[in-house]
C-alpha cells in the first residue's frame, strides 16, 4: 500500500505526518512526502526542510513541475503563467498515473494551485483523498464565479484537462473540503465539525480526530530541554508565540503590542525568562524588529525548536489564537490568549472562558502576575483550561493518531 502526504505548510504538517507515517509502517504501508511548488512567498516549498526529512528518514518525491504565480502584471507574465500552470496539470496527471497511490493525505485543499491540480487528478483516477485540517476555520470569504459553480457540480469536467484546469484556476473558496467534494475531512473538535456543516459540508464526510500531540501530560526529560535552551536553574519560563499577527491586524498593531509586552517584561521579577518563539513565516522585517525590541538579558528569541517541548517546560504560554494554546491546554499547561480586538470569530475560547484572555494592554501585567503567582486564580483558570482540553480530546479509547491511521486505512483504494 502506498500513501502520499502533501503538506500545506511544512512547519504545520510535517511532525503530524511523521507520527502517522511511523504508525503506518507497522502495517506494511510505504509513505511519501510529496513536495508541490506553491505560488506565493509563503508557500510550503519555501520552508521545506530537506535536512529534517533526511534525518528522520522520510521519503520525498519532487515532481518536475514549475512554481507558478498569477500576481505579476503584464501580458507576457500572464501568458507564461497560463502555459506553465497548464503544463503542471498535464505533468501531475501523467506522474500520478505512474505512481498510482492508494490514498492521498493533504494538509488542506485551499490555496496552492498545484495541490488543486493533484486533487482533480485523484478524483479523475478515483484515488481517495483525506484532508487533515488541524486548525480552526479561516474567516475570509471569497465571491464565487457562477461558472465555477457549474464546474463543481459537473463530474464530467474532470475528463477534460481544459475544464479541469479552469476549475482549479477559478476556485476562490475558503472552507476546507469545498474544492475536493468527495474527500474525507479530519478536524480537531466537534465545534469545527459544526462550523463545517453550517458552511455546507456534508456531515458524513467529517471525522473528528481530536488534536494530535505527542507529549502528555507533561514534557519528558524537562532538564534536557532546559539545558538545550540555556535556562539557568531556579528560573521560571514564559513562552510567547508570535503568529504573523500583522497579517491580520496590521503592522502598526503588531509592533505597538510587542513594544508594550517588552515594557511589561521590564517590570516583572528578574527570576523570569521570556522565550519569544517566532512563527516560521515571520518576514525579515519582523524578525529584525523582534530582535531589537526583546534585546533584554532575560529575553531570548527562538526560531527553530520543538513547540511541544517548549510548552512542556513553560510555566506560562502566551499567544493570540494559535493552536499552540490548544496543545498547551491538552498538556495541562497554563496559558493566556491575547484578544485586544475582542475578536470572537477567530478565537477558540468561548464567551464564558474570557478570563483566559488579555483584552486590554493595561491588564497585561496583572494577568501575567496573577497567572504565575496567585494560587486561587491558578485553580480557577486550571478548571477552565481543563474544559477546553476536553473539547479537543477524543471521547473514545483511541488517541488522535490512531484515529487518523484507521481513517486512512479504511478509506484507501484497493489496487
């Protein structure tokens, strides 16, 4: 049996894919990571860690296709884009026919044009598709073209390369599973399942797996992790996760916020160390900014480090809406969610759980101090965090990885 895994973003999918691949090995399954060039400067292949793949002995396939972008202006770039992208579709069809996998597992069917070409190819050859969507749903929505709706409904479209090409090109959806109409969609909670159903996804396509994670309930060998991080004995640790939040609320908001956090850190006791874990897609401007703002002795910028291990040794985690906070809840770790905009659409925290939020810059210091030092407050928020964790745990004997593994095996094409 042969399974292809397609990362949406390398940093977001690769550890989960690796865990599933290792489980499938015992069932005689051969797995491959398929690298498909994207079309923007934050595409998966821009951050593809070949050293990681080699070190962890993960099989990689790189089809000989082009990176394509439709963002350049001018007639000749547009013609080049159309030619190269159509070539990609033909080449993906040719190669998938040769490789003939039993099933394809993708991080998402949104975004990457080449991934959509692959999905159409799988539908054409009747190869099953599973979408492992391990995040909350995106909030953006696109206007749909009437012609695209026709292309989605008409199954004969896939027989024509031209119509299939137009279907992939015109897609402007924002809901996982909207493009790959026959795919199974694995999600992390019943809340997200309900949201998908409200957006028109057939409930029979949705499998709730819970949130996959590997270190539970605490970090194994914390002394080794602290040693790697060069944390002196007797210091407590606060980890702040950046999330490219400037892409949501703008650079002005992000820089003002992190300057305020830096000012707050200066007021806190010296026995605290702050780790600023940068999002893998932070650009050079923001990386330079973080290095300047958090240049204090008790702050440390972290670029590459296992997120679960960071959470495991942290006394407190802070972020906006990152799924790392869900992992923190599952690991029984205290966290605070920054929500200055009181944005209820983006957060997984419910209205009755907002005591876990930092809603004003003025209560930033107070919330951090209480969460680190006030035992009564700690007991109160621990109960809220436990409720959140229970929402993302499978209510069955199977853990999340086993649930995903069984879903892959049960839906695979028998060759």
